[in-house]
C-alpha cells in the first residue's frame, strides 16, 4: 500500500540537506573568547594554568569534535618536527638535530589535565601537537559552548621561535604556549601538526593573567590592565608603585580581536615607550649591552615611522599598541607584537622590525591561511617591507630587486614548486622560503606591471578594507584587483601561483619594411604576459607599444612616467610570435626593448633589447 507521507518527507529532507550543503560554501568566521590564568615557576621553567574558552560556532556545520594545538609537544625527541628537520635535504640550521638531543628538563611539553564543555567532562586524546576532543553534546550552528581546561607545560630550551634561555640570554620567549583551538572554516578543520612552519588562528578576545617572579619584566601582546601595580616602566607618570607582597607579581593583559597571544619575560629587560600622535603606543623591550643599546635606542625613531608608512599604504593599523621584544631566534610576528633577536646592526634591526611589523597587516588582520597560502603573508610582507625600508631608512630606486633576484635563483636551482603547495609539504626549505618570500613579493610587484601601479596600489587598500578580519584567499585578492583594474586576471593567478611556468620574451627581429620598421617579438617561456615595448629613437625621444593579452579583456591605463603609447595591439596567448610595424624608418631607431622597467619577471633578459 502507498505511504502518502513518503514523498513529501523525502522532499523536505532533500531541501534541508541541499540548503545545508549550499550554506557550507559560504564564508563565516568562528569566534573565541579566552580567559586564562597562568603561573610560571622560573626555577623549573614549568607553568600551570587554567583556561575558560567561549567558542562560538558561526558555521552552518554541527561540530561533533574539536581540536586544540599543543605546539610545545613538538620540542621532544622523535616528534614530527624533529624527524622532519633531520631528514629534509636542507634543514633549518637553527633546528638541525637539536631537538633530538634535548634532555628531559630541556624538552617542551603542553598537556591538558582536565577538560569540560558546558560543565561536562570530555574524552580527549593527545596526538603529539594536536588534542583530539570528542564532544558529549555537539555544538550546533550559531551557538556558543564554554570549555574549561586545566593545563600544564614546560618551556623548551630555545630551539625554534619559542623557548627559554636564548643565545642572547633572554629567559623566556613564550609564543604558542597555551592550548589553542584550531580553526574551522569553509574548508573544515585545520588541525595541522606543528612541524615548524606557519600558524592559522581564530580572532577573539584574550584576557590573560600571568604570575611570575617580581623581578621579571613582561612585554608582548595586549594592553596591560594594572600598570600602577606592576611598574617596570608601565606605570603612569608620578604614580608610586607599591612594594609587592611576596615574591611574585601578577600581570593582567587584555587583547581584543586578535588570533594569538605572545609574551616574553626577562629580569634584565629595559622598557622604553614612544607615544605616537595618533594615539598608538610603541613599546621596545631589550637587554642593554654593547651589542644592543646603541641600535635599540635608535630603533625608537624608526618603528613609529614604519607604522605610519604601512598604515598610509596598506590600511590603518587597528590597535593602540605595538611591542618590539628582544627574543626568539630571528624574527617572528605575533598579535600586536614581535619577537626579534637583538644583537644586530641598526640596518638589520630596523629591517627585521619592519618585516615583522608588516606582518601585522597580512598575518594579523587579513590573516590568510598561512599553511595554504604562505606567499600571501610572507610575500606580501616582504613586498611591503621593501617599500617601507626604502621610504624610512635608505632610498632605493629598485626596492623589490632583492625579491626578483631571489625568485630568479629559485628558478635556476631547479627546486621550484608551485606556490599553491601546502607550506608543510615543500620538498626543501629553500623552495618554500624562496616561493613564499621572494616569488610572493614578485607577485605583487609584477601585478603593478600587469594592471598598472596606480590600480595595484588602490587595490591593496581596497583589499584591506574589504577583507580585514575575514581570512581572504587568492581568489578574493584576484577579484579585488579585477574590480579595481577592470581586467580579467584569472590567467595570472593560474600561471604564477598554480604552476612553475616561467616568463621569457625576446626581440626576435627588427627590420626595414619599406619606409617603416617591423619589429618581431617572440614568446619563448611558457607563461604569457602583456608586453610594454619601448622604442628609443636617435633623437632621444621614446614611444611605447602596448600589447595586452587578449584574455585580459581590456587595457591597463597609461602609466605616469612611462613613454607615450603610439598604439595598442592585443596578443593572443596561443601565438608564439607577434609582428608590429611602426611608421618611422629603421634609420631613426636607436633601440627596441621589452619592459625597460624590469617589473616583468622575465628569466632571460639578454634577449629583451636590440640596439643599433
């Protein structure tokens, strides 16, 4: 007998499933609110803490499991980071085999002691640097769950970014020190093990109390809530700091709308503050000495200048403080702060400060998934750093030259992998770093050649205004640049990001054509590009011929400071050669050159110019 309820029920079910699946393709941001109290024992280098985490599921997914990062567990013999470092062809010299040699009191660890959700104990399993948690009750879409955890950790000997007792004598560089909820986005969970690369987090509010020996000075993320109790250069002018009872002080920080929290501590830190006219306070923490004091005193002039430059060109810095802290193993970016090694020349110190500060834009606020798109952070940061250094420290006519040279070396090495490679899965460290830093910077510099400098620059500000605090991906960036320029740019992304095909154009022939001059160009490389061809005449005048790709579906605007265009002729990418005729005799021609600006990343420039 026919069941009259079957078909309507199935129809309703399919409608609901279809709606849910469709919803999963949308964009959303999960939210976190951390309250943590941690107590550090400076004798044993161990700490214990409590964490209350309010986690808001803004996704259309019902979550049956969650994952925490426990980064310090990577600093143990036999860990994935240890094995990877000992087996990769070109290990990071800062790591090498050092993890494998750590003693029990030198290793790092981070363990959950207890964990509850909404008051109910949870089952969980620690798998090295990931805590896998099965939920008693699922977290429904558009709902908030409260997790309560007790945890304990041991600070590893300084190996990579974080740790204790660095080569420069800094006691604690406490980054990645707490159980951190992994991010869940439109692609699902990102519970990547820590093998030494990048970080991806959830924006939220942090309320952190740190209890430590009273002789220690702390600098890092967040706004100190009790400066007049702490002193150490934080207190208001004219306020007498009371003598603390006992041997410890508790520092209370709050950090709004950040996706990480770093702190560093040392009893020898000198703390300097610079108040900018726009209300931003710049903090510097360093250990005074022959190798630091002179450069760090001068650094106070450059950090505010860099904030102003980057805010003008890439979007206003959104926080009211930034801290430059001596520590770590080189330079590393964190929310509202950075760790940098301090025993540097002034130029080196300014350079690493500017680079890590520039991460505040691309890692901190735009925050593309660094594991999937490291070049959208490291490369764009390198690009911004090069411009900022040229503006505030030492003027350069070719600020991006170093990035281009790094990319060319990568191509010649034969080790290049597509920039779409997951950062953990590059075959070599050199291929990763050259792609992420150098080629990523070239991506933006060369984009100025493709769509014009003005459109690219306006596009970067539009990118900031559109995608801040939203984790953009490469498609989001391309769409912004398409809207700003009016050109189609999918081809640029597909060739330069998803392949290792290279650019090589040449001037094949210049010959008389009656009373005119015929110029034949050829595409030798596998990546097509629009061409700016400049003709220089013997009387010193110049003209340009613009050959956009047909697939761009438009023209870039004429650029200020470039020779006047005499005509434009589109070049189908399928055609390997292109012939043009200019209405002047060959006897007038002094030189013909492809892209004299050098913005196109042509790997063989010797064939770009013919002179008479």
